[in-house]
């Protein structure tokens, strides 16, 4: 396993986590989240059976779904996942995957369809409940944690082996049961569902036709790449390792080896037929038909893998096409993807949390907002975070030469966190003792003005100003800003955590042509932290 990790060329590209929902909002035990396909608001499933709507940095008081009287919650079980139908804007359908008490030592995994209320689109209609699938589990764990539609409109669901402790009933390798498998069904066919004709085991005796992959232990979270269609699966390990499985686009019928194998190793405690050479014959652990993980890490780095989405946002181009995953206990965050040459590259990302002093405790689920950016939920304190670029300040425009030489430069001193309120702007190389203004706005611009070029705001309606004076013979100035006073307190001029604003210094170029010219420093884009 160590050689596999080293071959992946782990590097250290830092990222930031910016809090978008505080603990005081009241989110409890988040297990799944998605952006609303119509209006972009974030919806979060709570393990106890509610789906909450996050709007304007708060949680709406009435849940989108309240299954607290339906879901069986005990330890690891409860509401596990939900997803929107691809045609949700037309049919209003939502699917939920949860655990139900069946009066035994185990429980039932249940897939249901509901539709939004005709009188309130922010609530699911309980009268519309329709059971699609029910799978009996031997224990109360390992029920999986993702349901998702693929590009062909089929609903995919990955279920674990149904019982912790080494899959002693060998469910993951039993093709006649659905436990330990990834399933693919047609929920738009005849009730309760249809079998897609291109599923890999259709028509094979003794194999459930819903199955597309087998040999999974507990695929807590997995995702499709929305661009390529590839599948990335985070399968929680038993005693040795946590694994990431990869399925190329269009491939079906893979066997990931559990419980004969845990990751790339033979699972020593396996009691399935022929395991570890028992009963004579070939040890199934070395069967070359098994598909090994593309990456795994040992329990010295974490305890339980939490899979996430494939990143297709725009804020962090270096993550494009990469599978994002974390560890539940240590909150390490990695990304994995294939380079153009076909080599797998895995990166662990050091994380800075904002506001300062924030503490991520247990990472249960990652999601995607309406812009394609990655969300992270804390199971313990109820915070939601958005993964953001590591560099909060970027140069967007060079200053033009002025009467004393090269163009003036603008940069920042202090924190870009709104809560810290310790940001200052530094101007250098400006004419000494000149008057100036700090220009800022929510959009860039680029057009000639005075002896230079203004790179902030397209029009005056989105341009804001703060007065200052360049001091000293060296043409330098440090101007602190207070986000709690005018003009940063005005509705149009107020900066917010997660937003990007553009800043530039305007100044009197007294040594310029005619002695009364004006000029501009370089401009910078500042992405503010909460």
C-alpha cells in the first residue's frame, strides 16, 4: 500500500475553507447536500430525517422534508442521501434513501420518490410518497450514502455489505443479493422500476440485473464526473485502509474484491469460501479479475473516507476534473485525477479555515453549490464551508509610469477576513505628498483615464471611493480600512465574505505633464474571507 501512495506523487497545494453557515444556524448531523436545480439554494439532509433549505446564510424554519417519524436513526443509520430528478423543473420529483426499522437486528434500506407540494414548492408532499426499492440489511450500518442519476437518466445507488465486522455473510460477493453492490435502475419505467437493457448482468442466471458493480464494503460517498461520465467511489475500509475506486466512462461489471480484499491487500479476517487458502484451491484474493483501488491510505492518516464531487467549478482551475475527498476523523482533504498523459496524480491539500479560529471537527459530506464550487459540512457543529482558492489577492492590472518614474503599485497588508477587520492597502512608487483616492468596486474595468488607466468598475454606479493622502518623500502610503464604517456599510458598497472586489489607487501626478495630471496605480482583486 505504501508503494501505491508514493507512486501517486502526493503534493501540497493549499486551499481555504470559508464558512458560509455558522453553528448558530442550527444544522444537525449533515449527511448529504445539493444545490436546488431551479433556484440554486443549498439543501442539506440531516441524519435524523430532515432536509433543510439554506437561504441567505440561514436555515428556513420549515424543512423541505421531515421524515423524523419515518427514518430509523441509531448510530450510523438514518436518512442517508437524496437527489433531484433530472427533470425536476418539470415533474418536481425528489428521491430519498434512508434506513427503516424492520423489527430485526438489522434494518431496511428504502428508496422513495416524492414530489413537491402543489401549494408550496419549498416542501415535499408527504401524500406523494412512493416506495421504489427496499433492501434488507443484516446489521445497522454500511447502507451507502449517495444516490445519483447518470447521463442516460438512470438512477444509480451504491449499497454497502449491510453489516460491519468483515462481511461475515459474504454479501458483497453474492450476485443474488443487492448488498455490497452498485445498482442502476430506471425509475421512469413501469412501477416500481425497470432494468436498463445495457446493465452488464441482464439475462445472467443467478445475478440480480440491477447490479452494475460488486465487491464494495461501504461506499459512503461517490460521484460521476459530469463532463466525462467516469465514476469515483470512496469505499470505507475495515482494518487496514481507506480506498478510492475509479471506473472509466462507459465501463460496467467491475468487482472491487471485498471481502476477499481490503484495498490492494488480502483481507486476513475474510471467512468467505476459499479465503486465504481455506478449503484448498486457489485463494480468491489473488483473482486477477478484481479491480484494485487507484489510491488508498492507511489508518495512520485517518479512519473513514468521505467521498465528494468531481470539481467542475471555475474558482480553482487547478482542481478541474479532480475527485475531491476527505477523511471523517482527521479532516484531511485530497484531490485525485488523471493527467493528460494518463498518470494518476493525488494531492493532499493543507487547509486554512475562515473565520480565524474556526475548527472543522468531523467531515461527513461534501457537495456542490449552484456555481460548481465544493461545499463541506461539519457533522458535529453544523457549519457549512465552501472550498476557496488559497490566494485571496491577485494582480489584475499594471500601473502606468508617472512623473517620478515607474507606475505606482497597490497591495494589501493584513487579513482579507471580514471578521478580522485588519486589512490595509499599501501604495508605493507614487509621487510624494500627493492627494489620492482608493477606488473599489465589484467588477473590473479597463479604459484610459488621466495619464493612466482605470481597472476598477465599468461605470460610476459601481465605483466607490475612500480618501487618503500619500505621505513621505518615498511616495508610500498605508491606508487601513474599517469594514464597519462608511462607505463599506452602504448596501451597494459593502463587501461580503466569499465575494471578490477590485481595488486601485487614483492619485494626483503633480510632476506629470502640465503639473496637474492624474494617474492610477496597479489594481488588485481581493477575494474576501468571512
